[in-house]
């Protein structure tokens, strides 16, 4: 997961790169409907984890965008807060580095919650997975070779999915899976095996992975 400092720097770079293409000379010019400012508010809102909202906003003047993306012009902070309160919305600072005034947007609490959960999902580490398909009557030579392959991927932090096919003897198929697990435990005792989940009449799968401890 990225640190707060890294996220802050990323937001600054995004804002500066976009703002460099926006003409700010005329303070009264409507620019909030341009693609640049939409991209700016989107990038800084989704990537800037230190976003301030409501009373956390300290700038005396802000450039206000309503919940539909319409530019409401420059507003005194207290007036912007009053507008947000009258609509039952949150005032969120989406571009704190904008000149001459920071850009703030009206966002509903529901949307703020949804976007926060999206950021949490994106920040979750990606699960690397490798799947191996074996049969209940796999030869000893092939079994040893497969175990060595599994060891290499486990060392690289992969989660191993074992997909096992069998004709009629489920116990024999499970014995093969347990033998793989036991061999892996001799190398690393932190290897865990999940309960088998059936797929069809003569197939099941389970996972092998390192303990989170």
C-alpha cells in the first residue's frame, strides 16, 4: 500500500501537470466545464487521500462546483458551506493547489462513502494465483515434479489452486492432495491447505498458501 506521503506527492504532480494547461489569467472566466478541470477534480479526488471537507477547509475563498459539475463561481468559504448545508451535501476540497482559489465540490455523503470504498478496494494488494490440474492417478515422477513447481510459486508469494479430477475414489484423490501438502510442510511449516470445494460430480479444488502470521 502506498504511504500517505507518496499519495500526497502524486496528487500534487497530477494537479500541476493539468493546471499548467488551464488559463487562469481571467479570474471570472468559467473554466469548470472544461475537460481539464473535470480531469483535475477526478484525479485529485480519487488519488488525494488527504482531502479536506467541510470545516477542515481553511481557504477563505474557494471556486465552487455543484454536485452536477456546474461552476458556481468564487465563493467565500462560509457561503460555500451554507450552500452545501442547504442541499444536505458535503463540501469537499478536490484541488487544493488550484490558483487563484482552491476548487471545492459538493458531494453527497452516499457518494463520498462509495468513493471511499472504491479507494479501499483499489488499495488492496493483488492476489497472485497459480492453478495446477492433477488427476487422482498421477505418477510418482509427475507428482514430485509438480511439488517442486508449487514450492517455487509459493516462495514467490503465489496462492496455489489445486484442481483435482477423479473417477470414483474421492479418498484416493484426497490422499494425493494430502501427500502434496505434507511434502510442502517439510520445507515450510507455514503452508496451509483449505477445505476442498467440489466442482461437478468428479472434481474438486483447494488452495495452498502461506499462513498470514
